[in-house]
């Protein structure tokens, strides 16, 4: 099968295989990586450097003759003092030949094809070493995100004096730039004279015409070179190591055909990416429009009507993780707006519920204020509260209340980082709470003494809610049964009045998408934004009748289970496509 057939007969696989990028916190950006097209690019490069992308012609001058010409040119440049005599390279060992080459190709060391040159940085504090427009000077950061093969300049220029007073060297046009640290593997061809910092081990070919094939070889080898790098603070590959890399060398005429074909196929990949991007964008607009219609429904019956329309096309609408995330956020928003389930006129109105809650809370706080200073603090704060303003129009029978009014106790965490121990009582940090659940993959522990000191104000209990004020803001989860927990830094503990408010409903109200938007308006901090304790206490919570709270929670559980099923099917399908793409790549190389 030819390279073109291998590509065109699997277009659906290349464009359909995607990987969802993991992002932390609420409001995930839903970014995806076009894994299939990425694999396709890797396949094209591998086929190119293995001699499987274009036909071999017997009339081509063999690579052995090309290597002789390269050696002659290198010797001439050394005699004329234009390059230093390089160290002799050892012969290629049999176990270094990673694959079989066509008969007219050769295995050579990269240093046999070109001079490997490092870079340097002039003193940053010496203004005469730097210039507005003089000698282009690049760092690896200048190649980040570069989608072109060529580069002419970076963000900064150095002066002639800066070049002379540093280890930077002037590289000729046509040099192949290769970043050797922070990170390893960026590749570009210079289209003008320039210099680089020490983060490069660039190759100046002795015969310029080989630079295009050399460019693609280094791109295909970047991952393996990175894997062989060493370093403690950051990984780096040395110039001698780059020079000793085994490289397949085709005849020059075939190199030119390979480069032309790779350019053509990479342009095809660009078009495929654009096509997939356009499709995803159109899909996103469609999903947003339909979900917006849900949120604009006047009541639960309107939601049910619009939901029925959407449900008919679930398999075509919710085909990305981003679209399912948006569906979940819409469901949460409808829940706290009173549009997810029907209202029952026989339910006790929330206003009556709040009146009874306030009376019992007052009695409880009064009876505990002498033994628990937090109760006395709560009483003082409650006296100063104004009426909670509803965050949006509420259904009949609903009311609104400040978060502190719905809490038996509401306390902030200790303001220092706890001393951790290897084993002990798990401590809840902001990183352990995501999307209304606890994450147990990176738990830290504290001693019994630390727990007693940190939890003296209010030890966390099952059904308490932990809410994060910072890093990130607005995450929340319910303390599970059967374990002792310590409250961590930048978190708040909310103990709901459970006879009047369902803790699962309160968790939904604290994590619905627009609450964080409203709360963020009052966030403070220049570097890291955070919510003040008082702003969290005064969060306005929409409150349904208790019976309706239970119906909402049950409906949410049902719909979130559906979303989980959608994500599971999506993950399985995506994983299958990625595996298939990998299998096709492996098959194409064999």
C-alpha cells in the first residue's frame, strides 16, 4: 500500500481519533488534541526517513557518493579555516541501525553531514551587548508554536559586540536549528544569518541541499533524542551526543523527492486539522444554541418540551467531552432556577421553612455559645445581615437566603500550611476537591496533635460541606461517612441545618455555574484571586421547599448518571480510535 493510500483510505480514523485534554477545576475549557492527525504526521515522517515514502530510482547517485562529496567539502572548509576540524566519528554499530534501509542509502553519524554548533547568551545587564536591529538571536521559546519550517528572527537581537563577548556563534542561512534543552526537540531552518542561546545544538550542513531532509529527520527523531537526554534540574542533550546520532542518508535526488512529498502531505494534514476544527466549532455553536433554549424555558414543563427535542439527537449532539460538560452545567443551572422539576403547591413554602430554621438555629447557637466561640461569632454576624437578594427570578414557593443563614456552623480554615506526616489523618486541601467529589490520588496526612489543633473550631463531620476560597475558588464536596478528616488551608466548612436543607441540594447550589461568576466579582488578590470569608458567608442561595429539594436531587442524580454514561461511551470510542490509529501507524512502518 502506497503512502497516499495509507493516508486517504483511513481519513475517518485520522480525523476521528481525538484525546481529551485533562484540565482542573470548574469551567474546564474542553480542549482536545487531534490525536489521529498527530499520529498521521508522525507516520509521514517515519515513512520518509525509512525510505518508504517515495520510490527509489537506480539512476540516482547513491548515498555513498554523496557522502564522499560531503567529506570533500568538509575538508575544504577545514583547510580554509572556515570550520574547525571535527572529532572523528566512530563507525555505526549494527545494533544502532533501527531499521533496514533501501540499498542505495547509508547509515551515517549526523556530525558527518554537518557541523554541530551550540550557542550562548551575552550578559543581560550590559546594554551594549544588545540591539534593536542587528543580529537576530533566538531562544527555544522563539520556536514554541512555530508552524512554519523557516525562521528569520526571535524576540531579541544582540549587537556585534555581544556576539564577540559571548559563546554565541553566527550561523549561516540554511542552518538547521535544534533546541537541546527547555525543551528538547524544536526544529527550524534559518533563512538569514542569526545566533542562538545555549539552548540549541544546531547543525550547519557541509552541503546545504541536505538541510531539508535533515530538518525532517530531526523532527522525526525529537522524541527519541529527548528520551536519551540527561540532567537533574532540566534535561539537556550535548553537542557531542547530537553529532553522534545515527542518521539514514538517502541519495540527494531522493532527498529532494522526499521533502517535496512530505511538504505535500503535511499541507494535507493542515487542511484536515482546519476541517475538523471547523466541524467542532459548528458543533459547539449548535450545542450552545440548543442548551441556551433550555435555560430560557419559562418553567419545568417548558424545559421538558425542549429536552424532548434535544433527546432525539443525543447521539449526534453530545459527541465531545466539552459538549457533555456544557450539558452538565446547564442541568445544574436549571436545577437551582427551579426549572428542572415541577413545583407542588402542597409543599411547605421556603419562606415558612426559613422562619422555622431561623428560630431553631437561634436557640441552638444560644445554647452552645459558651462552650463554642464559633456559635457566639455566628450570632453576631447573623444580627448584621440584610435580607438576601435573589440571584434571579425564583418560582412561587421559593425564597433566598445567605449561606450563613442556612448553616448551623460556618467556619474558615486555619491560615497556615499544616505539617504533613507519612501516615495519619487525611487533610482536605483545595486540590482534593473537584466537580463535587473528593480526589484521593494525592492525599496528605497530619498527626493527631495537628488535627486536634486545626480542627478545634469545628471538626469536620459526615454531611458537612467543604468549600474552597482559593486555588481554585468555588469547588465543593460533601464529607463522606466513615472517616476522620482534617480541614485544610483555604477551605471553609459548612454545616447545614439538615432538618431544613438537603446537603446534596446545597452542594448543587454552591457549584452551579453562575454562583462562582457572581462571587468572583468580589474576589480580591493581584496574583491569586480569592474570596473573603465574609463574601462566602453572604452568598445568596436560592432555596426551594424541602420536598422539592429532594425531587431536584433525585432528578440531578438521574441526569448526571446519563452524562456519565455518555462520557464513558465517548471515552471508549475515542480510545478505540486512538488504538486503531496507532495500529495503522505500526502497520505502515512494517
